[in-house]
C-alpha cells in the first residue's frame, strides 16, 4: 500500500474540497436563478416559469448547434469558457462552509477582484468582436457598470482587510467578530457598502436584469446560440451565486466548519445553503420593490455606495 506524505495528502484534500464546492455552486446556480424568477413572478402576480426552468433551457441549448457571426474572431469563441472558468476559480478558492480557504493564496481580495474583472473584460470585448451595434452598446454599458461598482466592492473589503490585517478571505471571516469589538462602526458601514456592491454584481434591478437578453446590458448574448449560450447562461448564474456566496461566507461566517471532519463539514454546508437562500430571497424581494431606471442615472445611484465605502474608511482612520 502506497502512502502519500501528509503535506501532499493535505494539499490534495484542499484541491478536492475546492473542486467539490465549485461544482456544487455550478449545479446550484440554475436553481437559484429559477428561485429568483419565481419570486419575481409571484410578486408581480404572475405564475411564471418553474424553478427548474433554467435546467431545461440549458439542456435544450446543449443539444443545438453553435452559431457565431462570420466575422467573429477567437475572442467570441473562447469567451464562454473564460467566463465560466474564471468564476469557477473564484468558487474553488472561497471559504464557503469551512474556515479554511481551499486554494489558500487564491482566496485573496486582489485575486478575486481581478478574476471578476477578467470575467467582465472578456464579456465586453466579445460584444465588440461581433461588430453588432446592439452587442457593442451592451458591452459599453457592461464596462461602465464595472467602473462604477468595482471601486465600491474593492474599498469596502479593503477596510475589512485593514482591520483583519490580511486580504485573505478566510482570515477576514475568522476575525470578523474581533473587528466588531475593535472597529464596530467601520466594520458595520463596510459590510453595508459591500452588500450594496454585491447586490449590483448579482445583476439585480435597477442596474441590470441578467436573464433578459433583450436588455442592452446583456446585448452580447444575442450573438450566441447552442452550447456556447448554455455556458454563458451558466456563467451569468454562477457569478450571481458566487458574489452572494462571498458575502454570506466572509461577512456572515457563523456556522462554518472549524475542522474538516465529515460531521462539521456537512453541518457547515447545510448552514451555508440556508444563508445563501435567505440572501437570495431578500435580494429578490428588495429588487422587486425597485423600478428600472435609465442607465445614464446609474452613476448617481452608485455614488451613494461609494460614499458609504469611503465613510467606512474614514471611520477606520478615526479608530471607530
């Protein structure tokens, strides 16, 4: 019988844990997208599609033929794979239902922000690559939204990182209770700012409606069909669930497993799932209290979130 060194076994188990939680989120992403659509339909007094409709749509698309514009380059061909792989890496690195980050250094604020920026970059340039006016407008709006939202997310988590003394998400989550003792006001305000940015990144009204291909914001989707479109739909749903998972696992870390025993991991997984469902339901309910707004007014709304994140930084400097 061949035995592996403990370091190799530990590394292998961490990689396996990261892969398992990424696959789990990938499988759950269409379900949570269906839950969002169901809640929206019920609030609007409609029957709406079932919660499993996204699974049926993806299954049908996987059986169809890929169709791309004749003038599309390699960018359009690789974009669906870049989208889903970049978010999968983020999902693998997060301390979702344990206190431990499976990929260690990859669970870093800077790394995660750049991976999400890579996601948005390829989504935008693929819209320009097709030479479609409709897709180009959607691409430009996606870039604009990224410029407005990413500084809020970055600054809010940076305040939490400064208090925790590390940019690693696992360390932030483990030390969150201490933050409320040392910097209570700064921590609370930073969590509020992070929630504001996460809500936008989830593709919620009034900033976006990720399932609406007819919206200019999702214009690049109109140039895809078949398996490529299925991957894009999965990528959009996965990003929504991953950014929500960042919020509930890092900023609401209670219930996470302290060890890798089967009992604690299963308990942590159950609690994580409950937290994620609650976060999605609350986001959907809040979303449906809002109305669509002109995209040109987005900056006036996001400046509020940026102001909150700056205020959190000011409170941190003041020692509050």
